[in-house]
């Protein structure tokens, strides 16, 4: 019981900081990428940074238990990147994000969570959308076994499509399983090796960023005309 | 601070139960398989059960957040199998093992942990050895990024060897990374599709089971002759 109360306290403290981050983001789109270790989040981000339209103000926060390998990989694309080393913790939390905050104005903030399909699910980082990355080598039953993240994610990226010929993986069943857990989940199928689906992913990001800017603009205009 | 104290209390309670389980195991070899989701633990166990020498008394406890898919897959091989559904928890703990205990005498107990490279690392389940399963699709940097489990595991199974031609994965570097974290870690490379390495894995199990029986027998004989 005591354990549950403490867990609730930790989460509500996290939620308070996340609300502050959401406010600080303003019109910046923030996406929180969650997956198993090795499903290809960093490669996807590398391709994404490479393909972002010229002039996009983007930045990356990347979380790992140890090493700054990912930050070094991602820093080559000319965008600001910060590594968050959790020193053993199995997820990012809102305070870690706040402690690594970018002060410059951004269009998109990418948050690459620790590789873990379970624990990051419960932590709001102030993001606009959680995105689950799931690779075809992991088996089509994963949405049923790890329903929490598939329920919370707006978008599932089904990655490593180029490995389909070599693994027993039923794509249609994987998507059906994800939609049994979360009927409205969007799905984009990608391969960072062939480039399949990356255009669709970039368009998704651009659409979400535009929607957020419009919504914030609407709020500002509403505030200006409100009595 | 309060959070840390509670975490310590939970772990020491876990350790007490794990000590009880270790006692109850007697001469039974218990192995705790830990990996990312989708690295092939269940397929490896299927092949293992298929190949166990006739007359081996084996059983499986398999953990998942949701579903009894794995237990159903594993039950086809004629050995007792119990599913532990953690209902959201990111690891097995000793109490879950105790609550699903097999009363029959066993030579080997396989414990398939929840797919997670972080949280299961801290929980002693009374096992003789933690084994980390790591597939070639996950990238050779995983031992550096998730050092905890590579430090604690006696054996690393490098799985899905048949996918090597299709992924950018440096086997030698992966093993070197694992040994930077844990110089004494044993390594067996396997493919459940081609059967590579499975004989070596079965021999490892047989050797460890034999060693444990001899050690326990030695203790019994020592106790009998002791004044």
C-alpha cells in the first residue's frame, strides 16, 4: 500500500512538471518515441533529421541508461542534440527533460526514450504525442503483450520493413493486433534502409506541427479578442 | 529519499523470498532468461524443449504483462508450463515465482522473464544463472547501453544468427562490447531457424545441471559424514 502511495506521489510530481513543460513548449511540436531496445529509433531519427525541410528548427533529446552513442550519431545532422543518461533508470521522466531543456525556439522537439516497451508508457514528458516504434523482427503479438504503450501511442511506426522476407511476421495481423488494443491508432510502415514510408512519416510530422501552430495561434487570437 | 527507502525495502523482501526459492529448488537448475521484447526467448525455449534429452524433468514459468500466448506455444512440448501475467509490471519478482511454484521434482526450471532489458535485472528469482538473450537485429551497442544485465548474466545468447546477412551487425564487436562490461561472460551464438548453436546451448544446460547436482550431492555427503 505504502509502495502504491509513493508511486502515485512520484507520478503526480511528474505530471506537475510535465504540465510546465507543455506550457513552455508553446507552438513547438514534441514527440516521444518509445520502443524496445534495438527497434531502430535512432536510425529513424537519423533519417528524419536528414530529410527535414531546410530551415526546420528541430532538436533531439535522447535517453539511455549509459553511453552517449546516440547523441554522437545524431549530432552529425547539424541540429542540437542532448544526451540524457539515466544511470540505470528504465525511462525518462519530466524532470530529466526539464534539466536538459533547449532555450532556443523550435518547430519540433524529438524525444527518444530509453529502449523499453513498459516503463516509459506511464511518464508524461509534456509531449504532444507518444509514438511506438515496433520492428518486424519482434513478432506480431507485441501489441497484445504490451498493450499499455499501444493504447497510449497515437502512431505506430512499423519499422525494418526490408527484413520482412527473412522473418516470419504477419504485417496485417500485427496491425490488427494494434487496433484491437487501440482502434484509432495510426500506422506508418517504414524502412530506414530502403526509405519506404519515410515520406509519409515526414508528412505526418509536418501535419501535426502545422495543426499545433494553428491551434496555438487560434488561442492567441481568441485571447486577444476576448473581453 | 523516501522513494529510495521503499525501493530498498521491496528488494530486500524480494531477496528473502528468493532465498526461500533457492532452498526449495534443491538440485534443480533454474535459469532466468532476460531480453528485449522480440529477441526470441520463446522460440529458443520451444527449440530447447523439443531437443531436451528424453526423460528430462523440465518445466517453464513464462512472464508477460498480458496474454497467455507464450504458455500456449510452450505447452505443446509436453512439459508443464505456467504463465505469469504481471498485469502491467515490467519484471517478474520472487513472489510471483513462489505463487506459481511446481511441486513435482525437476531437473531444470526455465524462467522466461518479461521482455525488458532493464527492470528484471534487479530481481533475484532464486535462479542459478541469469541469461541474456540478445538478437543480431538489435545493434552491437546494446551491452554498453544496458550494462546492468550484461554484468549480471553468466551467459549471453546471441540469437537470430540467420539474419546476419541482412542487418548491419558486427558480431565480433558485439561480443567485445559484452566482455568490456563483463569479461567472464560466456557467449553462445544461436539461430532457432537453422539450429546453429542449439547443441552448444543444450550442452551448457546439461553441464550446469550436472554441476549443480554434484554440488548438492557433495553437500549432502558432507552433512552425512560431518560429526
